[in-house]
């Protein structure tokens, strides 16, 4: 059974950091692109990052540029998104999703949720003092 599971969310003070994890089961992530998306209450889902498991190509949208780092652990079939200097506007449910690796050639395509076909259930990130 194909499954993606996000973890690592929680309550963080402004300025703090979180490392979100996306772990796959039922298939191997190594040939795909992993996208990170977030959705705040009353807002549309937005792409914030994508990462190529094959060559490490990474894109971030302006909302995370300069504050995020992506990494992988192929042995654990997992991808990580570290977000630093968290802001209240970062609060949302964060999702990871899988797409064909080709999407990483262009940032706008890479963060388009329509390109992704496996999704996790999300992990809540709350930023508050």
C-alpha cells in the first residue's frame, strides 16, 4: 500500500525552527520529486518547496526562501524540510506529495499541486508565543 506520512509539526514560538519529515512506504522515493505544500484555514493550498530525490535539485517559493533546507535519507525512504525563523504566517497544515522527477526542472511547475499524485495526511504547524 502506497503511503506518505508527515511528522514533525507542532507548536513553535516565532523565530523557532522545525524539521518536517515525509516518510514513504509501499514504494521507493528515490526516483521522484517531493513537494511540500501548506494550507492555512480559509486559504488555498500553496506549494512552498520541492526536492529532487535523484539529483537534489531544490526549489523554494518566496515564502520560505532563505529560511528552509531540504535533505533526504534514502535508507529511511524519507525527506526532510527544515524551516528556520518561523513566522506566524507560516502556521498551516503542511503536506508532502510525490510527482515525477521531471517537475523539478522548473520551480513554478515543481510547486504546482496539480503535478502531484500521492499525498500525505499533513502535519500541523502552529507558530505562536
